[in-house]
C-alpha cells in the first residue's frame, strides 16, 4: 500500500482487490456484531472540509469511531489551509498531533502539498480532480451485485469530473470496460484514458449493453457560477427510464455518488427505481474507508 491515498493511481491492482476484500470482510463482521474498536485504538484522525459534505463527513466520523480512534473535525474557517499559514507549516504541525488526515478541498495540488510535508498518511476526501474514496465504494457495490467485476461494462453519463476520473483509473487498473458520454469540452482528460476507457458524446453509444449506468451532478462543488450554462450544455445527458430501456441491459443497475439533482442528471423515477443500490453505494463508503484507514496506518 502507498503512504497516502490521494489518487486511485496510488494503488496497484492488488491493492485495489485487497481493499475491496478487506472492506467486504469488515462489512460482514460489522453486520455480525463484531467490535472493531481495537484496530485503531488511541489514534486520532483529522478531517478537514473546505467543501460541504454529508456522506464523506459522516462515514469517516462513524468509521473512525468504530475503529476506536478519535475524530478531529476541522472546517475551512478554522483551519484555513490556504490562507492563515503555509501548507508546509499546517502539514508539519498536524503531523505532531494526529495519526492520519483526511482532506476535502478544491485544488488537487493542495492535498499533494500537504501529503508531501506530512509524516502521517493523508487521504483525499475529494478534490476538483479526483474522488478516490468514492470509487472504492462504487466498485464494492458493483461487485456485491454481480459477484464479480469481470466482463462487465460500466457507462458513465454526464460530466467528466472527479468522480468519473477516479472511476476510470480504477477500471483501467482492473481491466473493466467503461464508456463515458459527456458534452464536447467536458471530457475527463486524456491522462485518464486507456485501452479500457471509451470517451464519446452520445449517451446511447455509451449506455449500449451496459451492466452499470453511473451518473453524477452536472455542476460540482465550486462550479456554482457555471450552473446555468451547464444545465444547457448537459441537457440530454440524463439517466432516465428511456435511456435505461433503450440502451442498457435489462438487468443493469444505476449508481449515483449523491448528492443528486432530480430532473437534471437523473430523473426522480430512475433514482427511485434504483434507490436500494444507490443507498448501498452510500453505505459502502463506511466499510471501504475503514479498510483504507487500516491499510494506511503506520
Ligand atoms: N458522495 C459524496 O462524497 O457525498 P458528500 O459530498 O455528501 O460527502
Ligand atoms: N462531482 C461532485 C461529487 C460530489 C460527491 C462534486 O465534486 O461536487
């Protein structure tokens, strides 16, 4: 395992499978009533949020508590990671108190700089570039449903954003085929493409015969000013019943990392029909992040 988890690219194929297996084990144990509180007993894990969060915030805090560690929550106003003092000093000082740190912020360079100067493991809880914790929960959910990740086709409809990029990296590592349909100019970036990825502009082309249909918001956190323009550009890049019926396999599941905007990237009907899978995907953040924290512990 790497020292930090900033990008899915930090993991090897074996790391990915080990994390998924360990997540499944931790999940089964928790459901069987096992106590995990000895695993990180006496440790302190910091969480810095420079953007809003529901799932990441709660699943990390609950996971940290379940592992017997103490969560230290810092919001943007308190820590001012990019203002009050240098990131070098923030990283060096936090390393004196904490055993691990999770950061959600804007620029990916911010988590990279903090990690570079930290002597403790740093986890990316979402940057503008990647959402690597989300990807592990996504893959666990798909594997739970199909029993395997082999011979599946994932279709991602919408913005080539942080969620899409991390998922593409994981699919490339694992040899899972993924098709991305996005408007012109909203591609994830060439660096994320590989022989297993297919980026196009037609939703039908991407969704054809897919086993998994995935979507995320048209405007990510920090892009609020572009929301109106994006609504126009992304019209048609919507997961709805017609798309599912016309193109995806009849057995396809729908994933959404949430938060969702009904009537934009997904219809209320599609979300309702696939709610159980999407909620399991949110639940799986807890189990996968526990596995990540345990794999990074010093
Ligand atoms: N999916 C996800 O990361 O949700 P939050 O933004 O609520 O943490
Ligand atoms: N792409 C979204 C994901 C939210 C979990 C964002 O960055 O806002």
